[in-house]
C-alpha cells in the first residue's frame, strides 16, 4: 500500500509495513495539531509583548489597624515587564511577596495579566499615600492606606476559620530563605503565666498558630485540649491575625485568647491540638517541560515551555490534613485547703472586690427596691454566686438575677452583677444588711471573705401584709377617691361607675381618617395662606392697578355715554365718549389719560386722526361753548364712537 | 372667494359687536353700583356673626353637658353585678363579668381598673398590672390606678418606674384627648387664615397673638403624641419565670427568664412568639400567650 500523504511519507517509511500506518498516522496527526496550537499560543504571546501595557495598583484592605498588614497588588496587563520600582513611604515597610500570571482568551484575543504582590506593614498610625508606581513606562494612580490605632479587642477583620487562607508573609529576603527548615512550615504554641495552680483556678492562656510564608492552609477546627485535667473557655471563631518573624523567618500568626481552668489535683501535661488542611501542589509526572522527550530533539526545547504556566496547567493541588501540636507543658494542680473554708464558699477562685447599692433609698412600704451587688475582678466567674438578701420581717425578697460583663476576650476579667428586688414591709428608718462573699485567693493561698456596707433606707407608711389588704365595699352611687396623691399602702377601692368606653385602645391619632382630616386642615391652611399672599401681591401691583382703574373708568364713561344717548343729552354724550376714548388711548399708549389731548393724538397719528380729532373737538365744544347744529344725531355718533374704539384697538 | 367672504361674515356674526359689549358693560356697571350700595349699608351695621350660628352654638353648648351626664348615669346592670361579686369576695366571677363587659361594650377605664383589682386579690400580679396600665392609658392622671399599679408591681417584685415631673404634666391628658386638642387647635389656626380678610379688621393684633397660641398648642400636642407613640409597643409578662428564647421556637435555647408583671418593649411577632426587649437591653422570643400588649394590636 502506497502512502498518499506527502507529509507522513518519511515516517511511514521509517516505521515499515503498511499494517501499522493507520494508527501511527493518527497519533502523529494529533501531535502535529498540538504543536500547531502551541506555536499559535507562542505567536500570540509574542504579539502581546509589543502591545501597550495597562497598569493598576490596589491596596487590600485600605484601612487596617497598627500591627496588621495590607496587600499591595500592582497589576500589569500585557507582557512580562521588569519588576515595578516601589517608592519608599515613611512609616510603611513594603516587601515583595510574589507574582502571579494569568492568561485569558476572549473572542480569540489573548490577554496576559501579571500581578506583583507586596505586603505593606505600617510602623505607626496615620493616613499614608503611596505615590504612583512606574511600570513599563506607565504609572499607576496613587493609593491611600489608613492605619488605625491597634484595638485591644478582637480583630474584626480576621478571617473565619472555615475558609482561612493564610497569606504569604512579607520580607522574603535571601538571608531568610534557609532560616526555617521544612519541619517549621507551621507550628502551635501555648503561653500561660504560671505552672502551678489550684483546682478551680482560672488563668489566662494565649494560643498561637504559626504558618510560614506562602503556605496555603485552612483551619479545620479550633484548638482543643488533649488532657481532661483542664478546661478551656470557649474560643472565638475569629482569631487575631498578625505577622511575626521567628529566627529571621516571617510567619503569619493566628492568636486565640482564652482562659484555662484546672479540674483536678495532680501533675498533668498540658497539650493542644489544631487540625489544619494544607494545600500541596504536586508537579506533573512529566519533566518540567511537558513535551520534553516526546518529540524530536529541538522541536519543543524552548525555555518558553519551562514557564510556570505549564506547571499550573499540568500540576494538581491536593489538600493534606495535618494536626499541629504544642510541646507538652508540665503543670502542677493543687487542691483547695479544707481548713478555714467559709460556709458560704461557692468555689470562686481569684481576686475579687465587692460593691452594693440600693435604689431608691426613700420609698413607701410595699414599694420595691432594687438591690444591686457587683463583684469585680479576675477569676472563675462561673463559680461566683451570691445568695442575695435573705427574707426577714422587714424585707420581702425575690430571687436575684445575675449578669456577667467581661472586660477581656477570655472571660477571665470582668464584673458580675446581681440584682434582687426587695420590698420593705415596715415603715421608719430601715437598713439593708451587709452581703457577704467568700472566695479563695491563689496568690495569698487562703480564703477571703468580703462584705458590703449596710445601706440606710427611709421607708414611709405603716406596716402592711398583702394577705390582709382589703377592699372597701363599693357604694352604688359614689366612688371612693383618695384624699392625697402620696403613695398608699392599701389597695384603692373599686370604681362605682362604668364610665364611657372606647372600642379600641389604639389611639385615634393612628387612625387613617384622623390623619387624613389633619392633612386636609393643613392643606386648607396652606391654601388660605397662599391665596392671601397672592391677593396682597395683586393689590400692590401698580401696573395691574393702573390697568384696572383705566378699564373701570372706560366702562363708567361708556355706560354714561349710553345713558346720555338714550336720554338725548348730547353734551354728556360727547364728553363721555371722549373720556372713554381717552382711557382706551392712554391704556394703549401707556401714558396717563390726562396726557391724551388733541395735539398728542395728532402728533402720534401724524395728523391722520380724522373722526377721532373731530370727536375730541366736539366734546371740548360741548363742555365749554355748546354743540353746533346737527350734532344731535347721537345714534350716528354712537356708531362713530364704536368704530373709533375699534380703530384704537388696531393702533 | 365668495366662500371666504361668507366665512368672514359668519365669524363677525359670532363675535360680539362693540355695541353689545357696551350694553354688557353697562349692565356690569349697574350691578357693581348695586354691590357698592349694599356694601356701604353693611359697613354701617358692622361685622356680626349670623344670628342662626349663634343659636346653634349656644344650643350645642347647653346640650353637651346634659348628654355627658345622661351617658354617665346610664344604668349598667352587668357592672353593678360585677361590683357586688367583687365586694362579696367572688373575684373569679367578678373578673369574668368585667372581661365580658370589655368584650361587649369596649374598653372603659373604670372597668379595667376594677378588673385589675380583682386580679390583684387573686394574686395574679401580671394581669393586675396589665389592666392598671390599660386603665392608665385611657385616664393617665388616675391616682387610684397609679397607686394600685405600684402596689401590684411591689407584690410582683418588679421595678417601679417613678415618673419624672415632666411626665406628670404629660399624663394630664390621654393620647386621644391630646390628639383632639391638637386637631382643634390646628383647625382654628387654619380657619384664622381662611377668614383672615373678615377677621383681621375687627381683631387686629389680637389675631396674631391667638395664632401664636394656637401654634404653640399644636406643637405641644405633637410632642405629647410622640411621647404616647413611644409607649405603644409595651407588653406585660403574665406568668412567672417566663422563658425568653434565643429563637422563635419552643425548642430553642432559653436566653433568660422574665418575671411576672415585668414590662417589656414588644417587637415583631413570629408564629406563637414575640420578640421582647427588657429595660436593661436584653432581648428574646417569648410565647405570645405569656406577654400581653398593653395597647391592643
């Protein structure tokens, strides 16, 4: 069988017989296609090298507390460039962490993004501005970092343990590289203030988990005790995250603060376990170059194929469960002494102070008084119990309620407050007796009993017992009312009249109709106010006033003219007609009506006044010298006046 | 062309001629003259309210006290029966009758007060405090209800809130009364602007003083209503050691316990539970049957 394909002819000859050709040809075809794809990627990479760069800088988070670190990311879109020149900022330590590369293909276009990571650690609080960073001829925008004072409480920005990713620490200088061995990638430490304690005694404990630079780990739980001789207070879900340098190697440290208590006497070793998941990247089974050895020498031995991109692509990540353990600590636990133990000792161990107050101190018989006792200090507050004031002839007492207000994260220091309601049963000057509290002081090595001071009270009224509180029989017509508003020790009598009733206790001001009515009233008031203002403004408008006056005067004149026409009074007719025309002309020409004279009309109409001139002249004659014969045809003159008024409109 | 002319003629027919205008003007002139004459004659008599209105207001003022007295003395056999039962020591029966009166006739301050007394005698401090509080909601200045409330709170062992002096002033009027006073003041304020032209010449500067007073009344009433509004969502715990759960479920952990008669701020409801907050800031979910709102929902 002859080989038709000119490309594969050489290979066919080399492999011999035609029976193997078909399978070998397919394999070779796949290899060549892969090579073509890789060459295409390489060509794209070469194309990107000449593309312009887009550089940005971001700081995450932008607000931190003193002691915490932020991550500065300088992102360059384009081909690999030289490491950015970082400016130095006073008060900030900036160290390189690493870089990451990503490639994206969008609609056939390849996008290469390189991110240079730095860790920023402030040495003082304040607001810092990182100036623009120069990368490949481009400059980033300045970024601002706000550093707050270090908080004493738990860090709010700490990650949750379930998905904690330990960020790589800063300052990976060459001298630090060999400082930590492979066994020190992560370790656990426990810090306690003393090695000998008493049963029930509570001491503060600090647990620190160290993770080395670049280690990708996740907490798989919280630290737990490996011994049953101790108890540990509940640990917070959010440990504080800081950075520490141990023997020159930077570590990210997660810190829990809690309190440890000894349960039984004896010598025990204290150990803690912390389960973590460490992500381990496994290299592919091939050599570094995935195509090395597969193809003829020289075809894919370019350094391009040694890029970490292929490691990421062909390698895999595996999560490896690990348990961090502390070195065992030997602790001696002493039992509490039995001699001189107070009867009211409830198991409290530590150092405490006692304080009490009662409010109010001036009351009536039967009025409740709140007795508050505060126990402040450090120790096992869960064993701090006070029985409160005991019931007596003078005081009726109720069960005391307690609340604990810790002042530290561990619940080791704080104030426990006991509140008890007590009711005086007798009048006169009374006294709230002292309250006693006993505890064991481990520093002194003995029991201590503290007492509050007795509190003086003034109780008004006479002795009363609820059992004998009586109700006066009601009168059918009158109700018994108290003669004074002073506090009474007896129950006031029933009301004798039912009074008026309402269907609902909800107040009327919540009803929609009531709200609607108020809205209408407010609207009416606003409308009245606006109308009043509008009217006032119109009344004081001079132009409007002039127009209105002129219109009124013209109407009056026309009415008078009409009356004169009906009665045949020619003199009044002409005078009224002139006045009406004068008002109309004055209104048209915006001049006072007294200024409208025959000469003014002639001047304005250029001598083309015609019948208007004649009407004004007749009116003057009618006023002073009598009318000429023929002027009594008032109906005709009325038509003329009408036409002239029309004519004036066109002027 | 002829068509255009006919259109012009029709338009000129529609438009009133100057002669018609003049006639219309004459008519309006005469009407204005008549109005002027009437006004002149009125001004000589002065501004007096219509006589019918005076009669109506007088009648209403005379009949109002009579109506109130008639309502007050109207016989209520159920109430008398409950009073008798309470006087003879049958507090359970009295409580039942008072509760029925409240259901059938609505809420009345004396009935609520008497019901509180019956619960007090039965040792049910929570229900006694609830009914005293409701009576005080309707009549805040009732000294009897306030005194008995203090006694009940003392017996229940819950803290007594002593009202500040300004609260004593606020408690002179109930929320409804103050709402109506404020509404009336607002109405008069609005009317003073609407009838400004008629009232201003007669009252002069006095009108301004009246307006300032009305405005002050409206503002004070609004502030008072805000106070009452903040007291709407209060509830009384009805049973001793009422558990406050961390979630609205009976199986949820108990956060703390509440005393009988304790007054709490009520929040949202979820199923059979209601979120409550105590005076010291603690909050939890309480069964709704164990915490009754003072002002009904």
